[in-house]
C-alpha cells in the first residue's frame, strides 16, 4: 500500500478488487460484461457513461470512478477505482 498526501488537492481514492477467473475459463466473459456495464464517469465531464453507471453514481458520494478488468493465464482481476474530495 502506498500513501501519498497532497494537502492542496484533498482527494481520497479507494480501490476495490475482485479476483476473477483466467481467460481460458468458461465464465471469463462475465467480468468483461460487468466491466462494460460499470464503465467510467467523471463529475466534471458532460459524458455520463452507461445508464447503469449514471444511476449508480448520481449522488454526491464520489467525483470520479472507473472500472478496470484484464485476464491473465491464472486469474482475471476486476478493479473499481473511486475518488472523492475529503
């Protein structure tokens, strides 16, 4: 874990990860679909992303988020990264 303090920004970031299956597993398509549904969103942009994403993050709980997924030979992690002003 790495902690970086920047008093001029006061930004809090949270990362959540789930360990998925490898790219050869029959269920490997499910995290890809979830990644596409979650998408990405920034409060200061006009783009809302997917309808699911805009409903999920329409409150004031965060200023930005992004989903990330990649598949490896042994596992395929799915990440959700969020950021908000402290």
